[in-house]
C-alpha cells in the first residue's frame, strides 16, 4: 500500500546534482512559503556495489529541517545495496526516498543506472519493489524520463513504478536522447498520468510561475516539479518579482553558506557563476550578462554582488519606485520651503 505524501503544496524543487545541496536548497526553502513550495529533493546519491554510509546520507539531507519535506534521491542498479541504503535513509530521517531513473550522464550509463534502466521496465519495478519493501513507514517515489531513445515504453515504465509500490511517479517529459532540449511535449505527462492511479508529478520546461498550475491543468498531473527555472529565479514558487538587491543578496548568501560548508572562496564563486548562467531574477545581470559571466576574480564577483545587495534603490530594478520616491521627496521639500 503506497504511503501518504508529505508535500505541503503541489509545486516541488527538482533534484539537481551540483546545485540542490543543502546550501542552495535551504535558501530556496527560506524564500518560498510552504504553501507555495511543497517540497524539494537532494541531488542524487549514487549507490555502487555497497550501501552508502549513514554519514553520507546525513550530509545530503543537511542540518536544517523545513515545513516542506526534502526527499533523499538515490541512484543505482543493484536492488540489495539500494534497498539497504533506502532503509538507512529513512533511519537518518529522510521523509521520503526517491529513486533516479533519468540521469543521462555517462557515469550512470556505465553502471547501468539512471536512464540506462529506462530500457528495462522489469528492472525498474524490481528496484522500486526492493526499496519500497525496505521502507514501509514512508513513501518511496521514482523519477523517470519519458524514455531512452523514444517514448514507446512510457506507459509500461509508469505501470512498473506503480506495480513496484511507489507512492508517486515523477516524469521528466524529455527522453534521454532529447537531453535538455528546449522543446517539450507535455502530452507525454498526460499519458503517464492517465496510465496509473498513483499521483504523477510532471516535470520539464516550466519557465515562469504561471506554468506551474498550467502544467497540472493541461496534463492531469497532481504535482509540478521545477528544475532550471528555479536556478534562474529561486522565487518562482512564490511568484514574487524581486529587486536586484534581493537577487544579489541571495547570491551573496549562497557564496557565504558554501564557504561555511567548507568551500574555498574560489570554489564558492565558481558555484555562484554556475548559477549566474541561468539567472533571471531581479534583472540582476541585465545587459551586462556576458561581463558578469566573464568575471574571473572571485573577490571582484563578490564585491559586485555586495555593492548591488547594499543598493536598495538600484534604479535598474524599479525605475517607477525611484520616480515615486524622488517626487515624494520633492513634494516634502517644497512643503517645507517658504513661499516667495
Ligand atoms: C544541473 C542539473 C543537475 C541535475 N541533477 C539531477 C539529479 O541529481 N537527479 C535527477 O533526478 N535529475 C537531475 N536533473 C534533472 C532535473 O531534475 C529535471 O528533471 C530537468 O532539469 C528537467 O526539468 P526543467 O526543464 O524544469 O529543468 C538535473 C538537471 C540539471 C540541469
């Protein structure tokens, strides 16, 4: 019997390797209320040959807990070690365990994990079953792509996940062969949603806040998952439009959190630059996008952010506000001036 899902709202932050570690995730969770951001996932933890130690799983989960749950994602191809790792994940406090059947990276394919398993629905079912039997008091969920070369096995894969005992199926609507191409076909999400009774979470191609609800309406999915658009705009779940100083503050907080977590200044700046490639929030980069991305000196990058974060009246951001403020100031000065 599948377990009840703990999400606080239907919109979820996708697992993203190298990004959704605790520092970034916590900043996103802190900026979106749980009524808007219903949950998040760790980046995948790879299980090769032997179960992962509890310490590694705790590191993925991070030290903080939020009203919106963070699922721990595992990737592997061997049911024994995967099931034992899932059991340990529950033991160290993961509110749910998610299984990755979508990673297209060569490393995953070499070990026949991630998207390699999309060619073998029976093995997907076997892995889900092994983990669901090892973790009976909380949900085990699975995330697939629409297929390997094409989407011909989509329904079979969805039913395999359900038959294995998963509580939710997430479908990234691109196939492995389609990589991260811009065009998406949400009719695949509708196909998956109508072929199983468990809740389906639709993923792929969400760009703006309005797409979150639109995806559910158009596909019959009960949940929406956002990947790269949340890297460009971490406020996408709340639908808030922020100022450049707020955007700069997020990136500064990110750099500082990474350094506190043991990254060097250079390493932290590298992660910030990685995020800047996606960044849209607060019109922070504006026409100087290339200039920002070419910045090599981490100290200068941080200094630029600090300047912008402190400049709450940044005109590039909210020119109307500035005009309003200036005219209010002018009015109050006029009121205090003696009439001639
Ligand atoms: C940098 C990066 C890392 C990713 N790492 C993972 C991962 O660890 N596990 C996973 O299931 N999917 C991973 N994905 C895929 C995303 O979760 C998501 O399915 C994909 O980006 C499509 O959603 P989008 O169009 O909203 O970006 C990753 C994607 C990106 C861009």
